[in-house]
C-alpha cells in the first residue's frame, strides 16, 4: 500500500524563477509593475518579500518614488540582484529625446544603468501631446527604427544592458529584428 501511495504522488514541478534573455541576462519571471505606484514603502516591502524585477516607465510619473524605495537596497551594494526595466514614451521617440528620457529615468531611479529599456508604444507623437487621453498628433519625422538606433547607442555606452519593444505588431518586431544591431530581447504586451 505504501508503494502504491508513493507511486501516486505527483512529481515535483520545476517552476522557473527567471527567463534567459538573448542578451545573456536573466530576467526574473515575477516583477512589480509600478503603474500608479505612489509610495516608496511599497517598493521597500516588495524588496522585503523578494521582488527583484521592477517594471517602470517615465510616463508613469513615479520613477523618483521607485528610486527612493530602491535607494537603501542599492546603497547596500545589492544592485546586481535587481532587474529594472524602463520605457521610452511616445513623445520621446526622436533619438535625442529618447536619450534624454533614459538619462532622466536613470537619475530619478538613482541608478547608473537600466537592465532593459523598452519602446513603450511604436507610435511617435509630437512633443506637444502630453495627455494621452486627448487628441494626439503623430510625429512622422521619426520612425521606430530611428528610435531603436538611438537606444542602441545607449547600449553601446553602457547606460542600458538590453533593449525591447512593447505593444508592437509582428510586422514591427520583424522590422526591428531585421535592422537592429542590438536585437530586441522581448515584446511586452
């Protein structure tokens, strides 16, 4: 009877805790999305509970709060345990604007490097489109590949480890894959 009970016991299932990206980095499978996060204490509690992946975006308007929550952990020499994602918003697709956006994110988060930067949406908007719920004007002077090439320079300079896309169609992903020096490691949707 004991042998039958042992044989009926289901085998342990291995649950992956991270994904190996094509860049060689490991991205934790569970992360804290920071949209509408309004307290650094939430970040500190997430760290205490074991979260190591923080999904941020300039558009969320709270990267300084996230940075405040990460500060003590980073100051303790534990930055290498974190995986921090940032995103470039639609009004910052021109290469110089994308660079400025990433540099501001780094400053606000209190970091020297982002592990992953995503193009938040593939559509470029005019800089005057600050309210996404209002009318938006497309900025046809910049393409997704222009933005990508600008972000690739940040990888080359060591400010960003990996690049990815967000909310892109298969055709858009394929376009970037074909032309990219640094291939996208993901398409977050």
